[in-house]
C-alpha cells in the first residue's frame, strides 16, 4: 500500500502540466480558495493543518509561485503530506496549473520565555506605570 502511494506521488510529480491552462488570478481569489481548502481540512478533523494554513497568508510571487512561512518543522511535515491535494485543489479551482508552493521555516524566535513574577510585573508596569503606585499603596511584594 505504501509503495502504491509512492508511485502515485511520483506520477503526480511527473505529470506534464505545461499544456494545461494558466489563467491569471488575484490575491483575493487565491485567498478565497486557500481558505476554502483550509476549512475542508478543519471539517475533516485536521485542526493543526487548518491553523498552519490560516495563520499566515501565502505570498503570491512571479510565475504563480506561492510562498508560505510556517513556524515549526512539524508543520512542514504535515503540509508536505497534504501538498498534492492542496495544489490539485488550487490548480483546478483557479484554472491555473502553473501554481507551485514553497514552504519556508520562519526565522523568528518562537521559544517560550519563562519570566519570574518580578519580571512579569516589570513588563506590565512598562505598559501601565500606574501599577507601581498600586503596588506601593497596597504594600505588595512582587518577589514571591
């Protein structure tokens, strides 16, 4: 069964799409179809992939190439499993068989930062200096 899936995947990659239509489309049309696919996944129970597809918008580049930035490696893995279905859906719905997808791992630091209670208070007090006055009036100790 796995070899059959691999053969189908190879067949999808080898399929000649050069003679198929390449109708132009707008960013709004792309987002409409992109979100429709994401909602189909959500309805099927793929909540994680739904979030991956809807967190950021894909960027439309030259020659109908799409770039999607994701936060983690596991999102790339899940997206790769669904790539052929996504591309087939977009190509058929937008009548453009030149659509390609590139997935990029975000370079932002997504690590969770653990702050002490004092650090949390100081961060909140930066945004709202009245917290210092409140702490003094109530004689609160922020270092517990």
